[in-house]
């Protein structure tokens, strides 16, 4: 018995079955629910999961398998030419730092009695006399005893002054720090700490302290010291500004270079991903099927019409005057070259389709008949369409009317 489906239609059906076998999740789409039920009624099972178009699958696969080409190794950074040493003045007067930290410190929380206050005042007088006599070590000792009796900001600052005469700038800084802790507005402490920093070559710190000392209690000696350190402090400040500007410019250029390299790497990765996607999905994107096939199913009206016709091919007559449905069918036929998947036309028909060539389901004279098919010149099987569909009963042959002559005129 000859197959009522022509070879072209069988090839199209085979193509769809092959695609569905490779991607059975397509039957989980709402538009193909009827076909899924048909498979399940025959004992088959459709695996769970959402169907992905080939483009999305290719991208996912590319993400898993494609490793972007490594960016070009960073070129070794060239060391910038060292800045020429700042030409500072008074460098020959800078002294070596003292490292002896064993100086007596009083208890700042101690509350001195009146007697202790008086004794500390007497020691202060002795320290002043020793200092004026050039006995700076004796002055330090007297101030130390006074501090132990009555620790005040003034005693610490004056002992710091004596340490300066002994070329112990670090010891002087420690005493001035303690004095400023007790009295943040001690002009003497700022003045002597500024001088100590100047002796150590800390020009910026010296200028800051001496400037604050003159602000709190102007002093000719402090002002003279400030004028001495200001030129070097300005040179250092300008040098730092220049270095910061160069550093910012260098970081900007490095950032631009990193962005450029990243853009090039992203471009190469995008080209590779595109190549993978093209190799995976081809021009049709869905296993060789035209993208319009799934786009048509995304239209509820068209999807409902196609399912209606698949359920009962006779219902195709309802859509003969629906340009939206019929135009899409013609469009599919054109995309497939006159007998596409799905398609329609005078040549090979389609899936679904209609016309002189039949369809799947289809209708027309001499066509494939459809699956299921509209009663016509062909069917599956026979002229009736889907197996078991009731055939249209043949009309009884009409008998020719007989003429009886009753003899009446």
C-alpha cells in the first residue's frame, strides 16, 4: 500500500522529529502542549526543563567552554627618573638625632601640695640661674626635680629648652609634647619644639610649630627661626605638589592603558563567542529551523489557530479569511523556498500548510493530505485524514426519473 504522505512532507516531519529528539524540552512550550500530550498518550515521556533557543544555548556553552584570551602581559614598569635632590639651605647645621629616651617624666595626674609647689618654684629659680650660667645639665636636673614635685607645662617646656642647648632635640620634642598635652596653647612648647625640628632638618614641621608659636604669643626669636626655616619648607611643599601631580598623571595613564587592554580583551572574547554561537546555531538558530517558526508560536492567536487545525484539520476553513494566520503561513512557506517548515504553497506544502500541494495538516487537491488531513484528494490514510477519522459517507446515486404517460393531454 502506497504511503499517502509524499516524500517532501515525510522529510519535514523527520526533520522536526530529529530536532525534538535532540531538544525534547521544546515540547514543554505551552504552544506544543497538544503534541506533548500526544507523546505521553503513546507512553512516551518528555523530560522536564525549559527549552532554550540555539543562540542562548551557544552563549551558555561559550561561557562554559570558552576562555577569553589572556590579556597581554603587562610590560615592566619603567622606573621614573629620580627627582633631582632638592637644593635646601642650612643643611650643614642639621645635627644627628639623640636616642637617649631615659628622661624622667612626672605624674601628670598628681595634685601638688602648697609645700611642693613652693619647692618646685625654688627649683625653677635655680634652673634659670644654671641656664644663664651656661650650666645646661644643671638646669635640666633642677627642672626634673621641679617636674617630679609639680608637673606643669611650663616646667616641661623650659627643660626642653635646656635639652636643645645640650643638642638633644628628640628629648626636647618629648618634653614639648608633654607640655602641649597639659596646655595645648603653650606658645613656649610650640617654639622650642619648632626649634628642635629645625635642628633635625624637619623643615615643614618646624615651620608649622614656629608659625603657631608666633600666632599664640609673638616672639622675635621665634619669628627669626620661622624666617630661617620657611624657604626650605616651601621648597619641600612645592616638590611634594609636583610629585603628587606626576603620580596622579602616571596613575591616570596606567588606568587608561588597563581600560584599553580590557576593551581589547573583551572585543576578542566577543568575537570568539560570536564565532562559537554561529558554529553552534547557524543562520536559523534552532537546529536549522527558521526563527519565524517559534516567533509565530509566540503569537497567542496564531498558536491557537495552529493547535486548532492540528486538533481538527477541518477547522482550517475558519481561518481562510484571517490574513494574520494565512500571511504567516505564506511567510513560512517563502522562508523555506516554497515547501518550508512550516509552509504552504502550490509545490510541496508545509507543516502546517494548505494549498494545491497539501499540508501537514493540509488541504487541497493532489496534496499530501495532511497529518491529520483535511478530506480531499489525499489523506492520512486515504482521503479522510488521520487514522480512524470518520470518512464522509458516499452519497447515494440518484436514479433517473421515469416518465409515465397517463394518457392525459
